[in-house]
C-alpha cells in the first residue's frame, strides 16, 4: 500500500487513471487526485492507451498533464500464470483465466498475491487483488456485462529520510520516525449494456459503484529537529453512470468517426485526521472529522474526419459542472472551512490535425484545454466562492517518421500554459492569481537494427517557469518538481531462438525541490538487465531480471517537509526470477 510496489500509487492530480472507464483518481485523499494502481492485476490487462496532455474530450478533472486508460481482457480462452521470487523476501503470484461458460458468454478472471519484507527497515507489505468480468450476447445486437474487483493491502513504511541519513544509512529509517504504514480495502462493481442501433451506430450505457477505506500513518519533520506522526483515514463511496453513442460513417466526402455522451459522478469521502500520535495511538482529539461530497455532470463529443491524407482533422469539446458540500461529523480542532461548494463549470475545447506529408512522414498538431479544481478542502471554503478552475492550455506539433523499414522516429514540441492558479491570500480566503509556462521537446526511436537486435530511445527535455505569482520573487523560477530532462535507452538481443537479453538505462534529471529554487535534487540514473528463455512448444517462459544493476544509492524523489529536505530512497540491486506459463 501507498507505493510499496510498482506500479504503486500516484500522488497528485496531474495525471488521470481509468480502468475500463472507471476513474481511479480520488477527489478527496491524502493528495488531491491520488490514484492507487495496485488495484490492477498486470496479467489481466489487454492494452494501455496514453494521452499526452488534456487532448481527449472523454476525460475531465485530473488529466491536465495526460491520462492512462487501462483496458482489461474481454473474451477469449486462455489459462496463464506468472510467479516470481525476488530479493528482500518478495513473492509475486498472478493468474488469469478466460472461459466461454455458455453460448454467447465470456468469463474473464484474474488474481494476484504480492508480499515483501521490503528493502528497508520496517517496509514489509502484503496485498491481494481479485478481478472478474462476465458478459453475454443476448442477441446479435445486444450485449450485457457485469464486472467486479476486490483489493486488500496492508503494510509498514519507514518513511522519508533526511540528507544526513540518506548519505550514511539510506536503507534504514529516521530514529524519530514511528511505526508508519497503511491499510486499504477496495471494491468496485460495474454493469455495462451495449446495443447496435445500426451497423454504423452503437449505444453504450454503464453504471458502477466503488467502496473503499484507506488509512495511513505518516511521520515527518515539523521543524526544530522534531518529528511527528499523523493519521489520515478516508472512507470513500462513489456512484457513477454514463451513456454514449458511437458512430462510424462513410460519407460522400470523408469517413467520420464520432462519439457523444453524458456522464455523472457522485463521490463522498469521510475524512479523519489526527496529529501527534504515538506509534499509531491517538493522543488527542481529531484535527478534522468531516465528510466531503463532490458531484459532477459532464457532456462530451469528439469527431475525427480524415478528409484527405494531407488534412485529417479532429475536434472535441467537453463540459463539466461540479457541485458539492462539506460538513463536520464531530468536533474538530482544525481551522479549514467546511461548507457548500459553489457551482463551478468549465468547457474544454480540443482541436487536432494530422497530415501524411510523404510516405513514411505523418505530421500532427493540436491545441487543447484542461482544468483543475481547487485542491482538497480549499474548494469548500467560504472565501473560495468566486474562484474559477485552474486552466491549462497545451499546444503541440510533432511528426512520426519511418525513413526505412524497421526504424520509427517520433518527435514533438509542446507548450503548456497554466493560468488562474489558486492561492491563499488569508486564512480561508483564496483568489485566482498565478500562471506557469512549461515548454519542451520529446523524442523517441524504435529501431530493429538486425533480426536479433532491437534498440529504443525515449528522451524529453522540459523548460518550466513561473510567469505570475503573488510572491514577486518567484517569477522566473522553475516549477518545483519538474525534471529538466529524462531519458530511457534500452536494447533487446536475441542471439539464438528462444533466448532474449535486455539492458536498460534510465535517467531522471535535476529539478528544483522548492518554489524558490534554493534547494535542488540532482536526479539519478540506473541500469537494469534481464534474460529470458521461451521453451519451444510448451508456452513456458523462464526469466531473470536485475534492477539497479550497479547497486547505486539514489532517491526516487526529494521534497521539503517542515523546512527539512527529505529523500525517498530507491531500491538497491534487486534480483528477480520467475516463470510465465500459458497452460
């Protein structure tokens, strides 16, 4: 739980995550927009679509920097297992099963159990996930489906370390840090209906509910060399429903693909906060004990009309409206406001065009808009009634080039402008004042150099600046937490049939840790390697992998908490061996 294992969690709402259309981002959690990907079973996934920036009209809040759309397997007959053992007492066992239990029916099942002692003091964790989907074709035009998911996780955490400990004993924990950790229960249930109104038009409808509870204990520095533990508990219930029409038409002028729909979401989160705990034992009254509700209704439409190889436009528009409220459930010592959420709405246009300039050269350009609501409980403050959403506008130009068979190049330049950022001008009083600019270049290369050797490169460079801020000294500073450059280089070599070796180098560049840019983190680079053998004619694959091959001491992130720079140590050299089998 709470980042104990990749894929782990995502803190903050810059990136959206959905699985079969169900959003994983949480509107009110220990970071606004937090998402826990541990509720997924990797072996159940059929595909993953990545949206770079707020370019899709199908998604609203929490996708201003992009979105990952996970699709699970639907249909098919298969029996697959993947079991591995790794350093630090780690076990990862997965299974996936696809059946046809009856005429026109499909049943897809998946399960995972993961446990580890952890590579640091007090970092053991354990989790179990179960997923199932059943579908039936009632008629050739009508199909219904029911899917569900259960997840349970429990683990300890050593927390952050200071610079002094990171330099001397990075895999221990701070002496003043207490018994930190987290526990979680998660369940979701979804029903889908699909009906073909005509050969070229399909109607989709869905409804789902999510129920979860999540508690974490977190020790952090609070100044003057002192550390303090806090407890945060979130009791979350979500109800969602939506409907859409999807069409594919061949007109006299151009083929047209389109989608239009509406959806609604009702999310309720009970929140309790206790500070100054003694190893998970409460020592005083609740700082906060309240329930927040966030309701949304949205309408969206997208059209893709490739009129000519040189002119293939697409258009999208999304409109979101939010309401809600916050009310205390018991006595609170905290001072944050808790009241009605003023109605807030936003329309987000999206425009794009692709152009096949030459054989093997596909150019593209897009302009899109996204938004973010005020963070956490700021949206429920009386002094936030006149706020507008924080707006993001992204412009991108790029091209995919295939100069010859086996080589694909992709390059893009972008600019992302943030305006109407939200700042507190007094306790409980907020205003829209602040802007940032992020611009950069991203490039990737996939090269089948020989029949035995594949090479790939992904590189990105970002230049970020604060362009408007209530604190004039911050104007011109880098946006905190944005690396100057990132890169991944990998090679896959198949010297003989059935054998493959991989080598990967990853680099995360330097970034400012705080808003004033007075504290920085130099980033890190690590090597990973692997080897696998597919046994001919059996469907069995045996693999071994070494992460952090050079056993480098590094931190996955750095932050300022309580005026102290802290680090989250990355894992030392880790060996993993396992077997995948298609039975």
